[in-house]
């Protein structure tokens, strides 16, 4: 009887070389989760708008603080990255972009594009007076 080879029953992360595509797949899921929590902040803001000036001032004081701005910045990045990563997945669903170079290009485009769009949105917001 031949000796039994001890190996995983299914491929595991140790069997693969870690790639940017794999990392961004995990980040896409994480940003989806972050967007759920960000919706709580948006709901708080909308409820405060309807509740009156006192409640609205409380939300504005929080989002105007450095920690509030950091959270809103992270929410903005999560939204932009998730959007572009979703487009990347949509391209794959259409049957395109499976070559090695195409996968890498789409991954880098989603990563860099999310950062660039976030910074551009924040620069535009401050330029229009929304970041005071």
C-alpha cells in the first residue's frame, strides 16, 4: 500500500503566490462591510437634519472634528474603492480582463483610482467651502 501524502484537501493560501488581485478581492469585501457602518453615519446625519438645529449641530461638531473627518475620509475612500473594484468585477463578469497583464492593470487602476478619486472629491469639497 502506498504511503499517504499529507496535503490540504483543497487549495489553501499557502499553495498560491500572494497577488495584488487576491489582496484587492479581500479589500473589496472589507470596503463593503465598511460601507454598511458608514451608512450609520449617514443615517445619523439625515435624522439630525430632520430633528432640528441642535441635533444637526451635534453631528456637524462630530464630523468637523479630526476623528470625524478621518472617518468620513475613510468612508469616502471605501465608497470610491468599492465602486472601482465593482467595475473591475463587472468587466470580469463580461468575460474580459483575465490575462495576467489585464488583471494587474485592472487591480492597479482600482487601487490608485480609488485613492485619486477620494483626494479629488475632498479637494473639491474644501474648495467649495464644504470642509470648513
